């Protein structure tokens, strides 16, 4: 039989042991002087019960006074009524082991909370740094052109129109950045309601293919549906927002695809409740270490190349928020030198 660990002794057991030791010592002293067994028995009984109740009472008061401080710290209790409730209802019902478990649970929660706050702080710093970078580029460009024009180029017909066009493009990029940030903030705060309707996801993909046909033609890129996925499947979603998702994915595919490439779409019926859509390209692909962060705001795999290609760096973040607003998730599969595939699910329309 395993011996009782002194660390797990209850206040009652401790009081019992101490009272027993005191009572035995008193009996031994009584027998040493008087050798009267009846008197020794009376001394033992009185000493044992008196010692036990006094020790047990004051030990409890001491321990639970400390426990009360622990619970006040954990639960931030302050009101007198709450303290009375804890003293009268909660504390007497909790053993030391239970209190220990509560403290351990609280410590784990606090540690998790601190880790979350540290990650959030790191993300906030990265976001502000990236935002400053994205804002700096168009602002400095605008500033440079304006200063040049004010410095005398305004009256030079050979350069003034060109500089004004370039300034206009930078202003447009800045406006797009602000609009995208506003769009994401509304999606995150649920201030952009979904207008759910029934529509064909294949037809929506065809619309996006049509809209980007001129850009695709510049790089001799062709669009296609994977064989066997041409049949129209109906989904229940916000058509305008899913169109925005398609546009972002297809525009990215065009940007990063090589000349004479093919961008393909595939739509599958996962089950009676879900439709899976994916857009694939045969571009340079994305390294595995970048995939977990690809949907973060302003995260770029190759910042120098991305800046040349334009964009606000918020397209995939918007895609993620729109799909999550529909109760689903977006995913990416990619391999360097082969290409990337972005996919997401939507609710299937019921007949």
C-alpha cells in the first residue's frame, strides 16, 4: 500500500495528527507523575478534542484566508458580497487539491493569453511596418513628380503630361490601398452584410475569365475548365463578393504566370452541402515556408517583384475574409517551378 504523501494531507488530517501527538504526550506526562489510568484517559480525551477543534479551526481560517487572496487575485473579486459568497459557498467546498488545479488552470490560461498577446503585438508591428512601406511608395512618387512639375517641368510640354499621368497612377494606387483597407476592416467587423443568393459558380468564373481576357492576351495566357468540371453547379453565396474573390485569384494568376501559360478552373461537388472551387496556374510557385502566411495583409513572397507587378498586397487577405464570412476557408497548394492552386468551398444550393 502506497504511503500517504505529506503534500496531499488535508487540514483535518493535519489537525488530527497534531492533536493526537499532543494528547499522547500529555497522557505520558500524566502517567509519569500520577500513574492513574482513569485520569490519563480523561486528560487524553479533553486534550485530543480541544486540540483537534482549535487547530482545525485556526488552520482552516489561516489556509482559506490565503486561498481567498489567491481567488481574489485570480478572479479580481472586490465587492463585499462576492467575497462573502466565496467565503461561505465556494471556499469551504474546495479542497487544497481543487484549489491547486484552479491555480494551475489559471496559470495556463494566463500563459496562453500572454503568448497570444505577444503574437498579436508582433503581427501589429509587422502590419504597421508593411502599411508604412505600401503607403510610402505612392506618396514619395507623387511628391517627386509634383516637386519636379513645380520646379519648372510644368511648362515643359514634353514631360508635364507624362508626369501628370504617372502621378495619377500613383494616386489611383493609393486610393485602391485605402479602399482595400476599408473593405477588410468592414469584413472583420461584420459591417458588410452578405446578400446571399443562388447562382452558378461556373458562370461566375466565366465572367471573370471574360473580364481579364485582355490582360491574359498580353501574355498569351489561355483560360480553361478542367475536364469534367464544366457542368454548372449552383451555390448559395453573395455573388458580388465571390466575384471579387474570383477576380483577385485570376488577376494574381495572370501576374505571376509565364508567357504562353494556362490558367485553369475546376469546380467539384464535395457532398450534398458543399461545392469546391479552385484556380490553378503554372507560374513560379510558392516556397513551403511562405504558405502559412500567404493570406496575411501585405505579406509578399518576393517584395521587389510584387512591387513591379503592382497591387496593394491585400488581395489574398480580402479573399480569406470573404470566404470566412461565408463560413468556409480558403487554402493553397503550391510547389516551386510547377505552380499554385487556390481553392475554397461554398454551400451548395438546395433544389
